[in-house]
């Protein structure tokens, strides 16, 4: 009978320890979930800024190409020999 009582006490301690560990893991999981959400939001913002920068670069390239074409069309044709 005494052994059963000791076993019951040990089981109760183990359950309490497991509950405590589960609570710690739940807090860790919540922290990590929050961090992942922040990182995903930041990634979305950076992706948007990158697309804007790429669009700006493409626009500048088009403008420069148009300027070169306009300058080339204004130059007199080279004289042949």
C-alpha cells in the first residue's frame, strides 16, 4: 500500500512537471509565432520596395534608351567615302 501511495505521489509530480513544461513550450511557441509573423510582414514590405526599385530601374532604362534614340535621330548621317 505504501508503494502505491509513493507511486501516486511520483505520478502527480511528473504530471505537474509535464504541465509546467507544456506551459513553457506554449509561451515559446507563441513568441516564435509572433516573430514569424513580424518577419513575414517585413518580408512583404521589402518585397514591395524591391519591386518598386526594379520598376524604377526599368523606367530609367527606357527613358535613357529613348533619349539615345532621339539623339541618334538628330545627328546628321555620316558622309560616305
